[in-house]
C-alpha cells in the first residue's frame, strides 16, 4: 500500500511540475494545458513588486498564464495610473512577460482597453459607421438645399452617398449627380419622396476604457480605419519583441455599426450590382418583400466579407508580425459566426450566467438565474471552426456572471466548465482576476462582472483543486483531436434572407431568438441525445471539402467525417448545392431532412434559380414523398425526416453512452481513443457499456485525482461507476495502466464522524472567531457567535477516530455537505483538496490500523464578510466607471443578505469497499 501512496503523490507532483511518467498515461503538462485568467489592470496602476507578487501567486495556484485587459481605475490612485501604450506602460508589460517567463507562464494582451476596439487614435473619420437612410417629403415646386444633411442633429461627420427621388407611382429620379454639391438647390417636379443614403457615425466609444485608451469605437468594416487603429500599436511596439503569446479581441459589442464609407463600392465589387439602384426595395418601401429580403441577404453577406477582409485578416497578420497569434470572440458579430471564428488563429467562445444541473446538493440561487441559460451548443460554433480546419485550440471566456458576486463556489464552476469541455473547448480563461496592490484593504480591487479568482478570495488556497482538474482534462483535450462522425450544415441564409432589420448581430444573449427556434438547432440537439458527434459546417467549409474513399476531408489536418446532414432550411446557395452533389458523386453520403426551396439573395436571381432547380431535379426525388434515397455516382443522397435510420443504414453508429445518463466527448491521438465521460445526472451511473472504439486495453484516467487504473473488459464491455458530479477519462489503447481499479461494491459504513470536533479558525476576517468544541457538525453561522457569522476564511476541524483496518479493503471518506471547499489531512498527510460534489476521497493509503487523526480545513465564501462591510457602511467599492453593480446591473448592496451557510455540515462518514 505504501508503494501505491508514493505513486499517487508522484503523479500529482509530476502533473503540477509539468513532467509526466509514461506508464501513468498522462501527457507532459505545458502552460497552455493549465487554465489562464483574464487579468484586469484597473487604471493600469501597476508596479513591479505587485505584478511579480501576483504572478507568483497565480503560478503557485496552478495558472498557466494571464490575459491582460486594462480598464477604468480606482479612485484615489490616479497618480499611479499609467497611460495605455506609453513608455511606462510598455515597460510594465515587459516586466510582466519577463516574470511570467521565469515562472513558465504565458501572457496574452487585449489589443485595446475595455471593449470593443477603439481609442484616441480613432478620429471620427475612422469611427464606427452606420447607414442613415433618411426620407424627405417634397411637394411639387418645393426645393431642397445642398449640402443635404441627415435629420439627426447629432450627426456632424457624414457623407451623402446616394440620392433618389420617387414619384407616387414609385418611378425613380436619379439625383446622384447632386451628392457632392455644397451649394445650390433642386426643385421637385411633382410630389415626391426623397431617399437619401448617408454614411454616418454611431458615436459609440470604448466601454470601460483605461487611461490612454479612451476614444471612439473602431469602424471594423473599413480598411483604412483598421489600418489607423493598428498603426498606434506599431508605433508603441517599435518593432521590438514583445514575448506575448496572443493578441485578444473581445466579443463583438459594436452597437449599430452596419456600414463603412466605401460600402457601396465594396458591395458592387462583391455582388456585381449597385445596391443604390434598388434603394426603394432595400428600404422596404417597395411592393416586393421577397426582393427586399434578397437585397438584405446580399447586404449582410457583404458585411460578413468586409469584416473578414478588412478586420480579422489584418488583425491576424498584425499578430504574426510580432510573433504572436490572434484570438477572437466572433459572437455578436453581424456575420457567419463559424467562418468568423475560423478567421483567426484561435476561436474563443464565452459562457455567461449559470446553468441548471440535476446534481444533488449543487446550489443554484434563484437570483442567479437569467432569461437564457448558457447553451453548450453555442460553444460548438467556435469548436467547429477549430475542428474542421484541424487547429489545436478553442478557448473560452469562462464563468462570466456565473452567480451573484462573492457567492460562487468552486463546486459550481465544475459542471459549467465541463459543459465547455464536452463541446470541444480545450483552453479555459477565467473571468477573472483583478490586479490589486497588496496594501489595498479587503476585498481589494474587483471587476464588476467577474467571479473573483483573486488571492483575497477565501477559496484561494483550494483553487489548486479546480486548476489541477482543468489541467488534467485539458492535457488530454489538447493532446488529441475531436473524433466526430458528422458535418451538420448551418443554414445562415435563412437568417440573412429576411426583410426585417439591417445587420444581423448574432449574440450569445439572444440565442432564444436566432438559434433555438431553428430546425438546425433542434436536429443538432436530437443527434447529440442519440449519441452522435458532429461539427457544424458552412458554405465556405463545404467549398473546401474533398472526398476520399467516402470520407469528407475539410482540411489536411482535420479528422475526416463520414456524412453531411442538412437540416430543413428554406434558402440554399446553388453553388453549395452543386458542390454537395459533386461530393456525393465522388462517394460522399448526404442526408437532407427536407429539400431547400430557394436560392438566397438578389443578384442574378433568375439565372441562379434556374441552376438551383435543375440541380434539385437531378436528384429524381418524388414530390411530397417521405424517406427517399438515391445512388448518386459513388455516393448516396437521402431525403428523410428520420436521420437516425439513414445513418444506421450507412452503418454510422451512435455511441450508446448517452443512454446511461452520462455525457461524453470522444477524442483520438494516433491509435489511441479517449472518452471524456461526465455525470451531471441525479444519481451514480453504474453500468456496463460498450464503446465504439476498440483496443486491447481500457484504462481510467481520473482527472479529479490524477491517478490511472486498469479497467477490466469482457467482450468489449467495460463497467463504469461514476458518482453524480464526477467525471472519468477512459483511454482505449494498446497501453495499459498498472493499478487495477477497485469498484465500490459491498460498501459498508465503518465510521460516523459527526461528533466531537475541535474547530479553530486559522485565516480570514474581519477577525478570527474563538475556537469551538462541537457536539455535532453544523454551519458556523448557527453557533451564536457574531464574529463567526461575519467571517470569511478558513477553519480547521480536527478529531481522532479508531478503526480496524482490513488490508484487503479500500476506504472512502465522504464529507457530506461542505460549505464550500476543504483540504483533508489524514495522520498529518495531505489527502488532497475536496472542492466539488461528491466531496469524497479514497484515503486507503493514509489510514492506519487503530487510532487516526483527521484534519479538515474548510473555507467558506466571501459573501458573509462583504455583508458585514456593507452593514458597517464601509466604502470598499470606489471606481471611476460603473463602480460596482450586482448581477442585475443595479447598485450592489449586500447589507440585507442572509448569512451564507459555512463550514463542515456533514454527515462525515468512512466507508470500506
């Protein structure tokens, strides 16, 4: 048994140090495999001692890097502010990268302050731009005077770009010759409605800007404006090495920006016709709504193209000039999110709010529930962009507004991050950590929308538990590639080909509007429930896909797919349809839920419609007949509402794992296959399962502990025994772990440890409560001690107990309810951090026959101490912008909170098996 104990410590130490041992099957740990955190520099009021101190604390806690975002500052510290990109600021960036380098950490930087991109270099000519479509009613003989101005008096930087007059019968008078006139008039020959197209400015400025970063938001669609933006950074960087890992762009929160000054010229170049020649219909004033929808579709497609050509490609090129990579959050953009995610080196998604899980005992306060839960399917837009192009990383801004401030436990973070891992994310960035000087009193500087992963947080000493778990999972996810069978087509034209509105910004917060009602979403959910794995595909992705031996190759570095599934959609590109038929002819399997009905857009509509109908007719499907298929060249095309039957006919089998209540993700590395299995159900899953992947051996890599075990298999079946809230990684390989897994069968309770505890408060505040002797376990807020009610920090629970240790048995310690995390010592030896449900640990190797000593260091949350501060009217929040708000963006006040349960609640029990 001693040998096993040494092996356990060795695995943990090697994982923490970045080394590995081959026989234990874990990959060697790199800094990218560890979680990183967004590091807000308030006012950029940073100095060398505090930067180096915080980085050292981060590394010790298990972080692999930081992502610097300068924002507004704290009041009273103005003399310490550093202007963004000033020589002093650049010096502190160098201090940061130097120290991070010595610690084996990485540094990313936001290529701006706050969000979105913008700043003092953005003058009005380069600022976020919008279309202004004004109408003027003129009676016969009335005159308009030039220069013509928009109706909005706030618009003082604008360009008149098109001018048309329409008679009552909608016949048009082209007045574009008057666009550049600065004097003179035009007289209406009859009653007319004048339509004027202006390129105006939104007036939006950078939100939460840091000193030196204030200014207008960038025009992301303009080539010249983007160039002006990056020029400021080039001047500050002076071509010198930055030693920065990545440049980061936050979510696209550019409100109302739907135009750029040369949009009409770009539109004509891309679409082949003049948008201004169809102004009446584009404005929705014509009689043909279908034409309006088609024009809007073409317009939105051009917006998408300009966002790629003029912003994302130059952004990536700029990053590469400084030996960095680009990282972009595409959500919120007015474009095809999957393609936009793919336009930079790393696609980054985001979680916002909390999800509902069935895990017993997992707290979810009603005040934390928003109108839309985080949807893991949304993360697949980013992971699909990674997978289809064979890239390595998909990152995530993780835990934004997970709960109300100071009420987030480590146990609540676990299932949220597991949803991301299951969706294919493999590089987590916490949201986040605020830089705070050492001399700032508790709670230090804080950012208004984050889970506070800061050293001042009472769970900080237990954060290593979460960080090590994430590191182990990411070590597998980053060392392997997604093994997904299907490509599921995303019908973007059903969103674009719509007469309502202008640009279509696809936001995380609006998925119940643009995503959830669609057949694409419903079919994807059903495929996942059935046990299929898939990535989303766009027209651009399919255009670059090739077929070899019936498999679909989206890129040379991607795992090939076995079929394309096209959920019911109305609009479909004739170019994409032709490509799909070519792939079928070459041997691909294509499944339509329904045949699409129409081509999108307006350009050359009849010509494209004729080709589309010809291609549809070539399939030979009978009208209104369900469930048909046809051989097509070397491949096969299905038309069926029963996609499962079609896939089974093609011998594309789902995994049966989902039938057990488990969730899974399948990855491959060489000849090895990994299954990441997660139990978010109400009870333990104890079942024999058959995996689609086969090999000589099956091994369990336990990401909670770092230990590896042999799993017995009979006829390809393995037994899983996964408690609610727990996860496994199963390796299917020719390699084998050394230690056999011991199932928790014939469990017998050998000790009830609920009474006679000594409690001593060891760290925290505002003051340390006096020690206690407990007859029974309960929340320390119920002990009648005012200091304990107001306390946030750590208390040590100690007692002795005796057992007769049976050397043939294993022993499992169960802590019951923990508020909120714990580190356990058995006989003076560290048994590990128990930070999440089910709060249990095998302690076989640490127990002795006879008397044993147990020490459990329990940390609660910051909430009770913050409550006390607000009751005492202590001014701990004092910032220049937004100050500090609650989860509903109202002024934060914890004074009326009820004390949160704290400490070891139990029952604490010991079980043999």
